[in-house]
């Protein structure tokens, strides 16, 4: 009897591999799978791993959850909900704090403008923030900007 040599596509062979566990393959598919298993070490390892897992599951047919399992799941879920609530509270606190900083910064700028208008008659960058242009040039030439 002459054996056919098949070219295989990894995905189609993998589908055959999984189908071989769940149902019967026709003779041509069976031959393709056997040939692929002989040629590919990786596929053979995957086949053995699947086979071992399936045998373990069949042997462990009487696996059951403990009576306290639902309570443990609900307790863990409640703990995560509480953590999420704390996280939301913290982010709200940071948002309020940032808003206060923005308001204070805006008030400080307005106050500096009012003082500058009352003291002098010209609004220049030097007079608004009580600094000289050399300070601005130094800041602009920092490697951060």
C-alpha cells in the first residue's frame, strides 16, 4: 500500500488534532494527523499535553467545590468593590486638590496684575512677575524645554 505524502498547514493540522479527541476522523485525516505528529516534535508535545489533561479530567470526575466556596467568592468580590470605592475616593480627592491649586494660582496671577497696575503704568513681563528677562532666558535655555 502506497502512503500519501501531505503538505500541512499548521492551523488545519491543529484543528485535526483537537477533532481527533472529540470524534472520529476519516482515514485520510487520520493519516495526515499521524504523519504530522511524526514530523513535528512541537505538535507531538501538544498532543501529549492535551491527552494528559483530558485523562486527568476524566480521572477527577468527582471534583466538587467546598461548601464555603460561594461565600469566599462573594467576600473576595466585596473586598474588590471596597478597594474600587477607596480608589474612586482618592481620585476625587486629587481632582478637588488640583482644582484648589488652579484657583489659588489664578488668584495669585490676578493679585500680581493688580499690584503691578497700581505700582506702575506699564505691563511688561519683567514687572508682572517681578523678574527680569534674564531669568526668562535662563529658564528657556534649560535642557528640559
